[in-house]
C-alpha cells in the first residue's frame, strides 16, 4: 500500500513539475505516446517508452525526460508532428524551449520549441561495430 501511495505522489509531482515560462532543455529524449509515458512514470519501467504500440500514438505524442521522469507535449508551431514521428520507437530528440502552458485536462506541459534536433530510429542491421 505504501508503494502505491508513493507512486501516486510521484506521478502527481511529475505532472505539476513545470510552470509556464520555465526553460526546458532536453537531450537525447525519447518520443513516445502519452499513455506509455504515464505508465513509465507510474511503474518506473523505461522500456515502455520504446516498446509502445503504434496505435497508442492516436492519443498524442510526448517527449520524455528520463532524468527528471517528466514528459512534455511540443507546440506544433515550433516543431511538426512528422519530426516527432521520425524519432518514435527508438530515436531521440534534443530540444530547447519554454513551457507555454499546462493542459488543464491531463496536466501535460506544452513546450514552445526554439531549437530542436532529431535523431531517427536506426534502421535494422545498421550497427557495424566491434563484436
């Protein structure tokens, strides 16, 4: 019971971690669906971020900050959804911006992006390193 209460408190704290106007700087942040990000925060299982089913993306894409265990929605004016989709399922993004607002319904911060770089998911068999 204690663990459940702590997980609930940590999720609530994560949802309210950002304030409008706050600077956001993310490095190598995975892109995932909102529902998978919420489950990853609740359970602590970060493998859910890259193993998220594609049909979950219909509910929205978010960028997950692994260090802070928080997630953000990106403003469509600063970054196209197609850019986020390139990193979905194993890629990552580097983002600099400011929190524009907090969604009243699901409490997810919306970030106004000023700079970004996308590292797409590597193609299968692309690793040619030392074995």
